[in-house]
C-alpha cells in the first residue's frame, strides 16, 4: 500500500525533523488514524519528494523525520494553458483541478473582451491545485499566474509553439496535427463562454499564434481547455 501523500510548501528549507501544519496533522491523526512509526510522503510542488516517518502523532503538531529525499527534473515539455475567467467560478475551478492532474506546467487566467467574471480568489485557486497535486501524487504543481489582459499576454507570451482555439469559421487546423515533436514549450489560448472576438483572433494570429480546432463538437470553455491540455500533453 502506498504511503499517504501531503503537500508542504517549504519542504526544501526544513531540517531532518520538523512539525507539519495543523490541517495536515489533524488529517493524519484523526482521519487516517496514523501512528508514530508510520511512513508518509511529502512534496513541495517544485520537484522535491520526501519520504518521512512520524515521530510524534499529535493532531495539532505532527512531528516527522526525513528518511529519504528525491529531486525530480521538470517535465521535458512545458504545457501552458491560458483560459479566460468564466462566469461560473466552479467551472474554472474544475479546469484547475483537471489541469493539475494532467501535469500542466502553467495556467494563465485571461481577461478578454467577452470575459464577464473579473474577480479571482488566488488563495482558493491555489488550494484547489494543492488538492489535485496530492490526489494525483505528482511533485510538480502548475504555476498559477495572476489574471492577465488578453492583448498584453498575446504580445508578451513566449513559447516554441503558440495556438488559439476558437469557434469562428475560417482557416483552422486540428491541434493534434500541429504539434512538433521538438517543441519544448506549447501554449494555447481558450476563450470565455462567448468565445474570442474576431479582432482578438486576428490580433493573436498577427503575433504568431496558429488558429486551431479541437474537434467537431462545440465544447464549453473549461472542457476545451482540458481537452487541449490532454492533447498537448500526450502528443
């Protein structure tokens, strides 16, 4: 049976023996009923994985001792998903969860012309990413950016290949056919519920973004973003 998995942000700076925060301690002792001498795994979401042993099973301050440390290199290809903020915040949260499970490298919330939702709770969004990281037992958590203005991001975005997915008619290629194996970074833009405007699409194309489609079906924004993440990750 695999050891329970936990997130600890400042893991790299911790001594060989240290205390976990109260939330993790309570979960370990009261929910999982773990006791002194049992093992668990910790990650900082930045590539570090630690195998630790419980020294003191205290529900407010569980003391653990480091047994083994492993540092993993980041994935060979960076996947960047820029999705417009959505009117229903729970749909954006669902996208965050699935993106973390898929191993997306960076997530950029966008403010485009048709974006209705403007508020963004960074603390809650990071908490969702942490939970997804733990659930999928990964060691690299996506970098979550503050919301970015569409034009500013398009002008300044850096990636080997850049795509924009939209629903307007016109010349588009299938995303899966456009991925070059040698590309080390891939970025895709996904619009809000009302899609990008024609002007935004033209602006992106003028800045070397390639217009793509994700299939024959019309997808919700958050579904399109997850589908794009899966395609970019697997090809």
